[in-house]
């Protein structure tokens, strides 16, 4: 009878440990799923911001805009009778 009680107690303890482990695993899984969702939202925000920055960069780098700013703000003018000299190769 003593041995039987010991086996039952061991099985009950193992069952309780298993139940606690399942609860902890489920809790950790939910935490990680939440963290993943937060990171996905952050990724989407950063992706949107990157797309906006690329559009802004293309607008700033537009050759017509660069030429206009060069003339207006820097007082640059296109040279007259501009000739490109060929580079000599040795």
C-alpha cells in the first residue's frame, strides 16, 4: 500500500508539473505572438516612411528642380559656347 501511494503521489506531482509547464508555454507563446504583432506594425510604419522618403528624394533630385535651385539660389548660369574636351588616353 505504501508503494502504491508513492506511485500515485509521483504521478500526481508529474501531472501538476506538466500542467504548469503547459500554462507557462502557452503564456510565453502568447507573449511572443503579441511581440511579433508589435514588430509587424513597426515594420509597416517604417516601410511606409521609407517609401515616403524615396518619393521625397526623387522630388529633390529632379534635374529640373536642381537646375532651378542652382539658378535661383546659387546664381549659376549655363555657360555659352560650351565645348567638351576629349580626354587623352596614354
